[in-house]
C-alpha cells in the first residue's frame, strides 16, 4: 500500500462548489489562538516540516485542571471548525488521562494537564524544531526548564 503525503493550499472545485483548503500553518495558528482565548498556558507551536513526517506542526498547550482540559479541547475543536471549517480527523485521550490529542492530519494538538506536560516534555524531545511566532500571546511560553523550576 502506497501512501503519499502532500500539502495543498488553495481552492478545490467539486461539481458546482468551491472549497477553500487552509494550509497547515493556518490550522496550527488557529488552534493556538483558540487555546489562548480560553486561557491555556505555555502555548507553543513547533514547526516539524523537514524534521518529521508525522505532522507539519505540533501545537502544545497546558490546562490547569481537568475541567479546563475539557474546555480547551472542546473550544479548539469547535472554534477551529467554525472559523476555518477544519474538523479534526480524530481526538484521542480524555480529561481523566490528563492528555488530549487532537489530530488534524498535518497538525497535531497536544492539550496537557501541567503534570503530564512535565512528564513527556515534547519540547525537549523535538528541541531541534523551530518555534512558530505567535503574535497574539499575552504571556510568552515558559521553556521546559522554567516549568520544572
């Protein structure tokens, strides 16, 4: 079985309708913006293009409680679909696991409870990935060493 990964940005024509397809950077920044809107903490977008074929971008953020984890995940999914029409392919994990993963194929969103984020340290694992600038952030994200201190 051959699976080809390609990125299309632009407009697709299907019969009588035109569908705008957002690029992966737009999806990542939109997810990060909605995480910020509901006060997720330490929001980071890692650019994995050229480093990994898992995804183009990881969006990583922290929720402060289980209800907050549920709300962050819910708002990212609902508001991203509302704003740019993009639905996740799947969502894995739940609030009781303290880690929810939202998969948009080329963008993977990780919503961690602070306890789990410190355990998995995805930023350290992908330390060679550049960080995408997010102009809308009120508070810059803490680095891995800042969170552990």
